[in-house]
């Protein structure tokens, strides 16, 4: 119990991407965002906070979050009940913007420094939702397929421990239309499992 609390406190105080970065330091003050508990049985692993989450400190407070909640079949109240659903992005801090105004990839220092120790203290997790390629690369390792589409379409190979998902961004509308099996086959399983696990 205390080990998890202590580790989360250490993560929230982390400055590794400023004080000992692998490349360029983080261009702003860190604000790690994660939500974990000793009782949550579902974990959502996304990419990293965006500008809105960096400002609010609350993950998925945007249209992507609305779509993810719809995919899961949960209310906002259920989604943000940390006793039931944990949120552990690949990078805990907003990584900054690229030259085109898009979010940079998650900082590699973050996962390397914290991820193994954190998941060691979360053995009760039964289902981990791997949202996007960075989450899939880390958690699936060599079993990940050659593309996000191939990985998500092979979801039965990873289920029931993991369910790989595309990012719920509205930019992926074309992907969802092109891959109707996602809504027809995978989402009903996701909704059923989430309902079973949150009670």
C-alpha cells in the first residue's frame, strides 16, 4: 500500500526529462498526469497528455475522451472513478508540440524510469486498453504486428489481458469507416468486459 503511494509521489515530483534528458529537455515545467489505485481492475494506457490535459491535470477531457468513454460504454463518473479505472499514459507529461503544431511523441525517459516499477505494484489489473502505437509497442513487445491496423485486428491474440485500440481522435474517423470490424467485433467485447470488471 505504502509502496504504491510513495512511488506515485515520486512520479508526481519527477523532473528527469529536464534534469537528465535523453535529448532536448522538456520545454516547460513537468506536470505528470496519472491515476492509479490498488483496486482498479482496468487500466487505460494512452500516449501522453496534450495541452488541455497539461493545463487541467485531468486526462481525456476532450472529444477523444468522449469517444473513448463511448467505446467503453461508461459514464464520465465511472471513467474517472480511480477505484475502478486506472489511467497510465506512456509519458506522464505533455511532451510539447512539433513544428506543425501536433503533439510530440511521449518522452522515452518516462517509461524507462517508472513503468516497470509501477506495474509491479498493480497486480490486480485484469484488462489493459492499449490506445495507440506507443502503448502497443511497449506492452506487446515482439508480439505486436507490423502496423497499428494489423495489431488491432489481431486483438483476439492479446485478449483478455490486453485490448489494442486505435487512438479515439476524430482524425481516425476514416480509419474506423475503413475497418468496420472494429465497431462490429471488438467494441462489443470491450463494453462487455468493462461492465464486468467495474461492476
